[in-house]
C-alpha cells in the first residue's frame, strides 16, 4: 500500500526553481581592471547568524567569461583548522550574477561566530582583477569581514596564510559566495534548493527517525531529528518555493496532499522503514 501511495505522489511530481540568494560582497567595478598575480586571494569572515552557503564565485570584470585556460578554482575553508570544506571551479559556464560568476554547491551550513575563509586561485590573468579599497566594499550586514589574505604562486587554490594589513594595500577580487540564512528557509525544504517537491518527500521518508546536525530530511526550524513534523512541513508546503506562497489547492494538489497524509499516518503507526 505504501509503495502504491508513493507511486501516485511520484507520478504527480513537478519541477520548481529556487529564489535568489545573497552575495557576501558587492562593489562598483572599476572602469579599468588590474593585472592579477598568479596565486590565491582570500577573505576571512565570520557569520553573525547561521548561514547556508549555496554557491562560490569569482569576479568577472567584463562579464564576458574567462578563457578556458584561465578558469578559477574557489574553495571554502574552516579558519581554525584550515580544513577545506568544499572546492569548485568557476568558469565561463558558471552562472553570471552581477559582476561575479558562481558555481552552485550543496548548501553548506556555517555557524554564527566561527571564522571561515573563502579563497580563489587565479592563473596569470592580465586585467581581470579589481583592487577595491575597504571603504568602497559593501559587506552584507549578516557577515563580519575580518581580513584579506593571500598565497603567492601555486597551481590550485590553497589556504592563504599571508595577511595584508589594511594600511599597506587593498583587497584584490577575487572570490565571493552566495548564501541564505535560516530565516530565508522555505518550510518543508530539506535540501536547500528553495522548493518543496518530491525530492524533499523522499528525503524525509528515507531518513525518517534519523538524527544529526545537519541531517538530510530535517526541515526548518532544524531540530536535528527527521520526524512527523518534517513530514507535515513537506505536506503542508508541497509545491511552494522560497518567496512564493503555496499554490491554491486543486485536484492535482488534493491528490498530492492525500498521498502525503496517508504517508504521515503510516509514519505515526511505525510502518515507515
């Protein structure tokens, strides 16, 4: 019976799209870009609230992409341990958003009050960097900027150990990231894509009863347990995406809702695997 119900829900699944996330840095690009030395540029920062990083990016001065040989590896590090948390490559195929190109990642939770480093490697690229004085740099209000750091040479992004005192120079751009806060979370969204759909239902079903911080299948307010509240959140918000209301019920959604309600009943009775 459970497989039959799930089959109905799967047959009715549809695709939705996530809402826009927020860039950590923004600035007015200079009219003329600077030549960038080969190596890694990075920024140490600390979130004021818990955030989910959703993409890593790199500055594209003319918004016309990068040569194939000049793609930019970008990574996120835990500052205290210097552990690399995630690495991507930003190239012409990456999504252009303003003056940065971004490559999406699985949402990664960063804790308030802890320090992290976003760093990007550049090969020797003439006129594709921006020197931005700190008083011209806008940092999102939910982020504390701590310092600019770098590593000379190399062939890939690495943890930048050298710190440039603000009085001796200005930051090069360089890397950036997109993020969202828990307040931005769409109720019922288990994977951070901003939508509540069949994937979220499967995440709750497959992880039902599991615990962890984080744990796939948990939904806002993220209590670390995948349970009946998460299943209800998916049921009540099925078809919604961040920034848009739940669609008006019709026969389509009534069928979805009925299937989810029966799954919730099975969960209460301990029939879920």
